[in-house]
C-alpha cells in the first residue's frame, strides 16, 4: 500500500490505514532507506550509552529516542530532558508528574533509572524502534495530507481514562480536540490556560472517547472539519510571547523551574503545562 493517495480525501485514507496501521508502517519503512539506516545505526550504538549525559550529547541517538516518544520538539531542551531522566516520575513533585504530558511520563518511566542502563533492555530497545518508525510514518503522512498524522496519533494515544488535562498537555491531541470543539487552534493558543480549560471543558464530552470506535469517530470528525477549514500554518505573536519566543527564562518552562535558554519553547502548542501549577 502506498503511503499517500494524492486524489483521496483524508477520511478514506484514515479509515484504510487505521484498520492495521502497523502494516502501513512496515510497508512505508521499506520505501525509506534513510529511516532504516538511522534506526540501524541507533540499534548498533545504543548499548554504549550508559548515562543521561551520554544520551544528551549523542545527537543521532537522542533524535531517535525523542522521535519514538513523540518529543522531537524537545530536542535541544537539555534542562527539561535532564530533569525527566533524573527525577522519580512517580513523585508528585517531579516534572513528569506535574506536566500532565503522557509522552513526558512514558519517557521518564523508561529513562529515570540508569542503575541498569535503559538500552540494556531488549524490551525498551524494541519499543523505541517500533515507536520511532510509527511516529516517523505519521509525520510523513501528516506532511502529505494535513491532519492525517495527527488523527492517527490521536487514535493511538487516547484511552478511555484520558482526562481533559491530558489532552491539553499534548500538542497533537490538543489540536485535534480544539478543532472538533469548534475553535480556531491559533486563536485558542493565544488564550491563557484557565480560559482554554473553561472553553474546551464546556464543549467536549470525553465520554465520546470511552471506546475505540468513539475515538475513531472523533478523529474522522476532525479530518472532515479540516476539509472545510484547513489548518493555518503561521503562529500569532501573542502565542510566541506566551512561550518566550527566544526560549529564555520568560518561556513557559520557567514555571516548572526549567531554564532552557538553549532552544525556543514556542513549539509548545498551548499553555496547558501551566495546569500542573493550579
């Protein structure tokens, strides 16, 4: 099966892929030698990484790991990543627990204990490899058919116990939820967190996500709405100001005690992370 259907609308593509996404991922991987090579190199060298600092300094390995956890936008946010890898994620004071972001929690769970290096586990390596390929595939179809990658990601990540705060802490999940709720994602992103939470909470019925069928129906509605109102690509100045466009101490990560002046935090989609401080 081809990765994309140029003349095919997003919803039929989604319906076709979601029946067996991993089959689509496998077929796409065969057509992407660069992705295969990147993953093979990682698998050969991962065992040599035995500390958080070694991982942070290994750009290729880190890009695969962050790609596997859907955290590619955190590349370069050294302080944030170091906290996730050195704090107990089960502690209520940890960044992973306070952030409410499922990707952060999953990453911290697998990488917070280096007494036995995570890469020594074949289970962790296998999970990273598969998730890296899946996220790479979804990024590819997202580029070819705007919204499709987000819809597939939403379908994989949302469960029957997903709460509003979880949706709001994940940029991709939030974009889907905001669109289905009837808001313009750009305008919504410029609001402060309490207002975002109030508006989204009043529009979304999370009971719709209680079953896999409900989640898929929700994702299809998102794609259908994009046909009517395509996503905009520019970012409002007020949103960049909110996050600290320079990535300095005025960015939203500073609310968590994370001074990450090494990279821009404008990639964080909304002020959802602020929820951990309420």
